[in-house]
C-alpha cells in the first residue's frame, strides 16, 4: 500500500496545478500498466469511459502496481456506481467525465 505521505503529495501536486507525468491507458491490459509502472510516471490513468477497462481488469491493474504508483480511473460516467466501483477496486482517485 502507498504511504499516506505519497497520497498527500499527489493531492498537493494536483491542487497546485503542477504538471505531472502520466501514462493514460485505454487498452484494458493490466500487463501494460505493470510494465509502464517501471518507468516511474507520476500517475497512471485507466480510461474506463473510452477504453476497454472493466471492474476485474481495473482491479488486476491496480493490484499489479501494488501501490508503487498512484492509479486514477476515468469512470464510464458520473454515476455513484461507476465512481464507487473504481474506488472499491483500489483507485487513488477518479476522473469523472461530463461534469
């Protein structure tokens, strides 16, 4: 699990408007996420709105990086269900489309 200090650090960087290096994934491949984690981006983003991600693959991808990098999920929509599923899968946060 990611230490609380790293969580706060990501939040602070996002709030400050700092530029972050992110890898954005739409292919739905946990293996690609795991490999990309080794490049040490600031954040990994799983695009469940326009990508091929589903709850099991999101859980697998987040588990594969094992807290080494924060993972954000762009949810399929703004519903409580989509947001809850992403957070329950272990996402550090969500990007909610269309709001």
